[in-house]
């Protein structure tokens, strides 16, 4: 996984048939990849493909429900577009490339840069601790902030633009009928559509609300109708081993542990 900017080269010293490189930036950045030099045999089965997001264990982030483009547009194949599209850019702070190279001595050189994204939507956190404010400015879309650790989430402020009063409730029927809401998700993969809904937040409130979620992946996901400016501010920290043991002992649900 690469977190830094710069120019990177890969030269195969033997056939490389199933390779990938992952890129990640800060939450308010997107990834730009420029192909400087490419020496591969496209006709012989070689390829380099950029993917707008990450694929981990067969699951994609962002999910198809949250990404602004259909899945087929998220793959950019150099062998098909390289002559006309030498620079590709991600929609969020993560991207990756897949490549297959058969010939010894073949390879490529790319330059990776990071660009500021004023309204980040769909983020994977580099660290298990931090804080973030997510804002959706009257746009009809979904945004997810993914923390690939078991963490405690503490929400300091939620503004949904339509109703007030506090409700942090365990998800049963969810925020049925609400076009604007936030949900906390837990699971062991990165596809938010396959994760377990832990809690729903249907109304605006100020003041701390917290929950411990002992999953491999914890997500704060905001759904916006586009009618309002929606905003959530939260902090998160890694759960200690003794906290995970306590959660495990207190819960009978098997999807992961929460409190």
C-alpha cells in the first residue's frame, strides 16, 4: 500500500500474473495516477487497470450503492484507453491498480499525486484514531467513512436539516421514510451494502453519543436526499483488548460485538 506521492516503477523479473497496488490519501484527498511509460504486451494478455476504489477479498469500496459511477466505469484499462487517457483520477481517497505482465523486463512507470477534495465522500481512514466532519451540501448521494478497526465512535454533532431531538437507537426498522439519516454499520468486509446496521440516527442533535463496535470494519454512513445541507462530526478510537473481551462476553449476536 502506498501512502506517499511520487514516481514509481515496476519491472518484472519473472511473469507477474495476479498483482495489485493500493493507494490511499488523507480523507480530504483524491488520487491521481499518470502513466509516464508503459512497456507491456497488451495483445499477449498483459494489462494494467486502474480501479476507482479498493477491492478487498472480493468486496468493493465504495459499494455500488454509494459510488457516483456504475461499476463498469470504475475500471480504466490502459490497453483500451492509454493513448487517449494517460491520467486517471479517483473519486475518493483510495484507488488501486491491477496488472498482469508475462514478459521479463516489461513494466511501467507511474506518477502518483494527491489533490484536495473540498467535500470528501467515501473515505477509508488510514489510522484507528482520529476525528472527521462529513458534509453533504444539498446533493442526493450517500457517503461512507470506513474505519478498518474495532473502534468506539463518539458523535459530537449531527445536523440533518429537517427534524430535531435526540434519537440514537438500535436498528430494527431503521429510519423508514426519512430521506436524510445516518447509520452506523459493522462487519468484517468493506462493502457497506453487506454490513450489519448497528444504529440509526434519524434526527439532529448536539452533544456526545457514543457506541463501541467490535468489528473488523466500522462505518459511519450518511444518506442524503439532496434537499438539505447535512453534517456530522465524530471522533473514533481503537478499542483495547479488554474492551473487546467485555463486548464479546456481553453480546449474543454473532455478527460482531457492540455496546
